[in-house]
C-alpha cells in the first residue's frame, strides 16, 4: 500500500492507504475524526460532507489517495481560537437539528456555500444544500441558520 499525506484541519497525517480506501474511513477509523458521518455510502445524503480545498465533498465517494496533498477540513476543524464558526453558532442559535446525525454534513455544506456566496438568496441556499438530507425534517430551521450565518458574515436575511 502506498503512503499518502492527508492535510486534515491544518495538520499533516502520513498513512498507508489501499487504492480503494475512501476518505471517510481514513478520517473516522484511522484519524479518529468521527464528526464526519457515514450515511448512505453513495454520496446522496450528505452526512459525510467535508471541505476539500474549500469545496463541499462527499468523503464516502472520494478516495483517500485523491485527497492527498489537498486541504481537508472536517467539522472538528471549523472551531478556532475557542470560538465556534459562525455557521456552527447559527445552527445552535436556531436549534437547526433534532437527532443531529446530519448536522456535521449540513454545516460543512453551508460553510462551503457561504464561502462561495456570502449573501445567498433562499433559492441559492436550497440549491447549495441540495443533496443534504435531514430525516428529522428540520429544513426550515436549517434555512434560518444559514440565513443567520450569512447575516453574521455581512449577508442579508
């Protein structure tokens, strides 16, 4: 197995990985970063979303070797200097979760969306979050949280 270097949350991790090892398993099973969740295993539910070079990416469908040398951000890497990321705080403020299983993927997709579009319309939010599934159905609160985070970042409500 080849050795790869994964830069996760600003830290380089050297590990050997089989050619078919998915990034999700490298993160969860090898690096003990369990915030990224296994959902469907087919890239359809969004529970496994991480940022790869700033773009929301389904880690269950991304080979670890394809992420080598790129910047990977997980839910654990959003907090900084003792403060939650604006999107994390907005999800708490709006109570945008129920069981919370989908929440890390939702937050990562929202961070990616707001990075590329700091002032999204409701239609932009819906398009940007398409493919992230919440089985509890808290979509209204998720939308409110993203609007709140956009307002925190200079966007409009």
